[in-house]
C-alpha cells in the first residue's frame, strides 16, 4: 500500500481531532469572525447555531467536514463556541435529529469560505509537490505534512481517503526523480557515460573496481605515495565529469546525489537504472576525495618543553605530573620517589641504592629509613614524560 511510508501518528491524525485541543487552536480556528456571526444571525434554533459553528471551525482546522458525526469534536469545542453565542452547550444533541441539516450547513460554509474539492484543484497540489521534490531533499513523510498544510492554506478540502494523497506523492516523486536523472544523463553525453560505466566494472587482474581505486586515498605521506596520489587525482580530472553543465539542477540535489554515489559500492551503482546510474556516477566522480588521509605522528613540538611530547598534548600539563604546590609522589615503599631522569643519568647509584634498600628490609630496618629509589609505582609511562 502507498501509506507504508507514513508514520502511525500521521495516519491517526489525518482528518481527525486529537483528544485535546489547545487554547491557541481554539482561538485560531473556532473564534467566530464577522462573516460567521453574520451567517449565524439567520439561524433560529440554538442547536443549529452550535452545530454550524462547530462545523465552521472543524473545516478550518482539519480541512474536511465530519460527515458521519459533525459533533465528534473534543469537549472543549462546544463549550468554547457556546460561550461566544451565549447558549447552553447541552443542546448539541438536538443538532443530529435531522441529518440533512448538517449537509446543508456544510455546503453553506463551503460557499462562505470559498472552499473547493480536491478533484477540481488536484493540479495545484501536484505542481506544489513537484516544486518541493525538485528543489529540496525532503522525504515522503515531510512532503505529506507540507501538502496538507498547503491545502489548508489554499482552501482545498482533503480527499476522503488517505491513499489518494499518498499515491499522488509517490507518483510526483517518481516523475521528478526521473526528470532529474534524465537531465544529468543527457548533459553528460554518451562518451562520458561509457567511461563512467567502465569504472563500475572490475578488471580481470584486480580485485576491486576502478571506481574503488580512484576514490581510495593513500594513508601514508611518503614521496612515492604522494606521486601516485597526484596521478590518481589527474586521472579523476581526466574523466571530464567536472565539465558537465548542471545549472538547472539545484545544488542541494547534486550534493545528495553525490553523497549517495560516494558511499555506495560499485555493485550497488552497477545495478541502478541507466539514467540514474549515469547521473549518480557523473555527480560523484568530481567529488572523489583527493586528499591524503595520514595519521598524525608523534613528533617533537618546537615550542614544547618536552622533546617527545605529542602535538595534541602540546601546551597542556600532563595528568601524571602534580600541579605546583602538591606533595611529591610516593613510591611503593612509602618514600618520596626520585626522578626517573636522574635514575637514568646515574645508573650505578640507582642499582646500589636498590641493593641497600633490600638489605635494610632484610635486617629489620624500619620501612621509612633512608631514601628509596624504587620507581615501580610512580614512573610515568606516558610519552610526554619519557
């Protein structure tokens, strides 16, 4: 069914009221103006006035008349209308005693507000949807909501069945997309289309298609790699896709088409219909990435006080280093830890100090005796402190 793209909320609220109506909606749609009050002056029964006013606000808010039960409205509506007319809202039940009265009031309101049926002004809705599809990248759900709002603004009654509108949206989208693909394919020309079609095929001596090879940027910043990358960029420019005139097509549609072509694999593009395949490949080829994606290497920052510090950490204090004024770090033996740079500078003293610490622990000296050189628990393994 064509309603598959609609959400449950959109289907539930089509030509129906929500359980509650806000005060702003009551003021906007059910506040009687001069024309409505003038038309109500000829009604004698309070029930007729209440029913007429309820239908007048309903068609302005929902874009349709409730043919089965004109008073199937939230409870706030009769009370709000009755307050304006200074009548008792309990008389609403008398309005349904004569069904023909509701139909007569509906035609009277239709002439008063100059409303027209969907069948008579379907072309207006079709032209509006075609303009939205051509100039935007809105999906079918957004187009459905915009079509309903446009019909309310233009005084067009909503069709009775929701599938009438959804079929129209699907048909317009299909027509406009075919027009877009046909326009770009004709601008590309047969020679460029043949070259782009060859890019989607996998050569016998390779494992990937030419399209995958051209849009795969190198990952290492080496001299020979950069030279090969320059040849790759020159090969992309030599395809001639960048010289295609795409002026009638909006830029947002070109961007969406190129995005689809860049993220899709070659087999997916190869399965597309002829004009769509040519249009997608022609729009994605000039946007193929040409920059080298290199990993950021750890190098010495010129202004950094730490020679081996990462550029990302330059200018920031290391989290393993205490801030000024903090107590010195303690080693595993509870003594103040010495600097690892000093230990590397005097290796013999470091080894003798370790032996002395072990001997002192064996003969029963207190743990806090002497200076401990053990760096097992305080030595920082971060590159900025090595």
